[in-house]
């Protein structure tokens, strides 16, 4: 009996799971011009796409995040809700960087629970007044999704905390993952209700919604979609411990642009894609991209900034001026160091307290003078780890104040309550230094807010009191996202308490001119790289990445979270056996070129010798005098010659065409430009050097080439070594008649003028010279080396070697980007197609070739 639980992720990803709670009334789809949009069933698996761009000119942006940028409050009469914008929300602030005429809609959840009977009215109200679409999550899903998978699994793991025991971090719970998937599905349904797929951009935010791109891409192949991760992304050694690691990576890769705060986070993501999915990235003209099934997924590195207008307006408030005066009086004669952190196990608050304690011990002159004001924002999560860190902080504050405190002086002022931006700005204004000792943090905008607050507003009293040189000092952890952009800050390893204490002493002891220079440098950066700059840059890159969406032909393939979109040339299509058979029968001179491995022989097969069926089919094709049949392979001539010895009329090109013969009875000929292999003595020692230092690599020696394989080596190290070897060999062999090329997990050295493309060219030319110009060409292959043949076919028609009326079928195996215009899915389809041609062949009147075969 099958379980009714959500253990079948295939059903989850395709939307085939029971609805929790009652069915919600669907919101009307929002349109920018009058028109009709057909209703889309939520369980429909087919993609919705069109080759005709919409006539709607104005683009819209749909911003999707876990929470909407609105505040909700129950009305005093307890009848309904009142809503207002959350001015502190990044989602609201980022609109400043978008085009003024761009319509922005929001999809997310609310911070309050809305009764089922009120949800429809609330949805309509938020849509009409705020252009917000709420996603209502049932309580059981919400708790498992947010407090479960997000906060117990993703948040700790992305901050480098592994679940070593059930008490710390907790073991992976499959039901929490299923709730995460179910929640993302609900978000996708809300997006789909308002989406115009050909006119809208979708921008998804943060780790709560990392599988949402797959749900949306399943429905709309050409949807323009970006994702930005606001938390750190861990190294591959940490991330690979996640049991659903590949599902999340593949889901993210269904976005068009993926954004990170720092290069480190992006580098870790790229490393995970390389090690777990075998994907390599390329950097071109300053842009980083991952080639993923014909799509280029852009990687954006841009730290978010603060909202300058909001901070500057707060600086002008009378309440802030009054609070600054109060604080100056409270801390008169004291040097204030300030910490502003969420109550979180990764913020390193206790490490900061220990550093302050060490400062007072090492530098007694600051006793009675230096004060650390630590503001702790309310915790967002919960759990035993958080309770432990709160107890530890409380104990440290009590101990330090007891040891170093005196009447009228407490070295630690701990503020454990929510404070407004206005009050926070007042603390920034009077602080000589801000200290951030987070052990891991995605970005942390506290230093940015502090810098702008210290710059002040020209019209305020506090600013006039600070007239003259503006100065500020920062001590920041090297493990936070804003650290790379603050080159004037003193960076510390927060785990090194003594070094942090010395950094704090250096910061408050530094002369004013140095503080001023550092402040000016920081303010120039912060004031120009604000939240508007960040959103504008991300959106422009999303536009650039999606520019060719409607010019490509796309297929959605794969099940569950293996789903991906393959983007291919509009003329690329599956080879019809009926069409090729019809052209085959009508033609008089045919050239048939077949790759071996991956084309007529499955790559996964252990026994690489051809089957009796393949031998029989090839013999039938060769028996027709109208056919010239060649196997063109990278394999050696001895193995190919032995395997195909029963095929007397078969031509073979071995080692990518270095060795070639037209029939079994003919001797092998070389078609390379040179028979000088003196270069082997130079190349082989270099390859051996890299083989000895790269575990898992080996050298394959062919008669015409040397190949260094690193498929079984560490992906990152093997790739690095391959790049180094390529440069090394190109330098050593610069004056030799060879070509050094890098392929899929290989580096190959072979004579110049050797390629499968040249083999095809030679065959076509020989047929033309013999008065038998081919009017039918079939060329099938599966890898990069076969692309040379596909390219040559087009050139041959242009040059006249092939007639412009020739029926040409360049076919690759598998749906992937290719210069071929046709594809077949696998070797089985290739053999079936060849068998159909063999059956349609006209055996020559000469005696038939014996078709017996001994393995």
C-alpha cells in the first residue's frame, strides 16, 4: 500500500499532491492591457510558451520573498485588518533602482496568521492597495517549512554549522524537506495567478525559496527569472553533506541569473556545480556564466547597500537630535564602542564581550573610560542552541561588569529590546567605533548605517557639533559579506579574542586624521553603492541574460527536481525516420558517417565491441553500391580494425582520422601533415609530471596522440592542473607540428591537421573526384569532436563539394546544443534508424558479404 505522505518528490514537484485545507479562490490574473488569459490548471505539467512575443510593451517585475514588505495589525474593533508598508524592508527599498514606469508586484507571506474566512478579502485588499499577493501557508506546513527546514537545516548549514549530533543542529528530517517543497509549491501557485509569462520578470529572494525556480520553469520555459541569495553559500565540503544537495542546485539553475553578495559565496556555488553536477563556468568580458543544457545561467556578484534616503531622513528628525543629546550626557567622558546584532548563534556577540574583557585587562587605561554598548535585536529563530548562547551572553555581561564596573560606570551596556532606526542612528552618532564579530553573516549592513550616520546631515545640530572632519572606525569580522568592501576597516578573526581586543584598542586609539581618511573612503563607497545601485545593477544583468529568450527553441525535460529546460537552435528538431528513409530511397550517391562510442555503442557499456546486430546493419548498408559508409572514431586502428573485420566494404577513420582506410583489404593510410613524432619525447615527460602530482589521472598513449585523462581526479584540482598543463605543453611544443587541445576531462596532443571534420571533407572530395558527388549525407555523432564533421558539412555545401540539392542529415545523439540540425535521443534510436535505412537498401548485384561475426 502506498503511503499518503509526501515522500514521493516526483509528485511534489509536478504538483500532484493533496491540497491542505480548503480550496482557495484564485485571484484574477493581473494584466496591463485588456485581454483574455486562459485558465491554467495547477496540476498541468506541460510548459506554457509561445513563439510570438506579446504585444504588451511595458515590463513588470514580480518580486517573490518569504515575507511581504507590509505590516499587518488587527483593527481595534477586531473586525478585519489594517495594513501599511514596512519602510525597513529591502524589497520595498529596491524599487528605487528600477525604471520609474515599471510596475512592481510582490508575492510573499504575512507575519500574522489570517483566518481562513478572511483570506480572500485580505488577498483582494492587498492586491488592490499594495499590489501584494499573500501566500497563506497552513500551520503544519509553515512550522515545518520555516522553523523546521529553513531554520534547522539550511540556516545552520549555510553558516557552516554541521549537525554533528541530534542536540546540535539536528539530523536531516525528510518530512521537513517535503514541507519546504510544499511551501515553495504554494508560492509558485500565487505567482502563476498574476503572471504574464512573456512580459514579466520574476525576482526571487533568499534561501526560503530555492526550489521555486523549478516550479515556475516547469510551467513557463521562457520565463525571465532571477534569484538572489542573501545568506552565505558554504564551501562544497559543507554543502555536500546536505542530502538534497543536487535537488537544490538543479532548482537554482532553472533561474536565468543567480546573485550573491561576495565572490567567495559565488565561488563556493560554482565549485558545488562543478563537483556535483560536472558543470564548468566561463568568464567572458567581466560576466560569469554556467552553460547548462544550452542555457547560460548568469552569476552576479554584487553586495547589497543601504537606503541612503531613509538614513538621511532619520538624521534630520527632532527625536533623533533629542536622543543624541541624552546619550551624550549619559556617556559623557566615555569612549563608546557599539555593537548592533540580531540575537543569533552566528553573530559572535559573546566573542565581542570576551574581546572587550580582554581589552580592559590588556589596557587598563580604558577601565572607567571605554564602554561597549551592545544592542541585541530580537531572535528570529528558536532552539536549544539559541538559549545556550543567550545564557552565555548574560553570564559574560554580569561577570565583566562585576569585575571592571564601579559607581557610575558599567563597561558593558546590554540592550535586549527592539529599538527603532531613529534610536539606533542616535547610538551610531555618538559611537567612536562599531564592532562586528559575526562568525558568519551573509552581508550585515550595520557598518554601512554607521558610516552614513557619522557623516551626519548638514542641517542637524548633532552634525554641526561634529562639524569639521568626519570620522569613524570599524572593527569587522573577516567572515561577513560587507568585509571585502570596507578596505579601511580593521578586519579580525573573531575567534581570536586577543587579536580582536588589540584591534578595538587600535581603533579607538588611532589619530583623528587617519580616522578621517578611512571614513571618507568608506563613505564614498557606501553613498554610491546603495540599495538602488544594487537593484539597478541586478535588474540590468537580468535583462541582458534574458535578452534572447524568445529567439530560442526550448524543451522541458526531466522529472521532479531533475527538470531542466534545454535551449536549442530554432531549427533543431528530432530526426524523423520516415523523412530520412524517403530521402534515402530517392538518392543515388550516399555518404554515411558514423561515430562509434556514444552513437552505435552506449557510453555505459562495459563490453565495447559491436554487437552482432550492429555488424549486420552496417553490412547491409555497405552492400548497397550507392553507399559509402565510414566509422569515424577516436579509438585506435587496431581495435576498430579487429571489431569491424566482418564488414569488408566499411571504411574506417581511426584516432580522429589520423589513420584511414576505405575497405578491409586496403592498407591504413595516414592523413596527418607530418609523420615526425619527435614531439612525444617532449610532451610525455610533462604529462608524467602532472600525472604524478594529480591523484586519479593517467596517460593514454595512442599511435598518433597522447591524452591525459583527469576524469577520476578531484574535479577542482584536476581542472586546475589541466589548465596549467595546457599552458605548459603549448610553451614546450610551440615550434612542433602538433595541436594541444583541452576536452571533457582530457588534455590531448595530436598532429596538426587531424580532425573528424577533415575526414568528412576528404570523403566528400574523393566522391566528387570519382564522379559520384553525394546527394545524400548522414552524419551521426555525440561529442565535441563530432561537431567538426557537422560544421564541415555546411562548408561543403557552400563550396560546392556537396550539391546544394543534397539531402543532408547532421544528427547528434541527445538533446543538447550542437551544430547539427537533428537529434536522436540515444543509441537505441540510432540503431533503429540505421536498421530502417538498411531495410530500404538495394543490395548490390555483387556477391553478398558474409555477415558472420565472432566476438
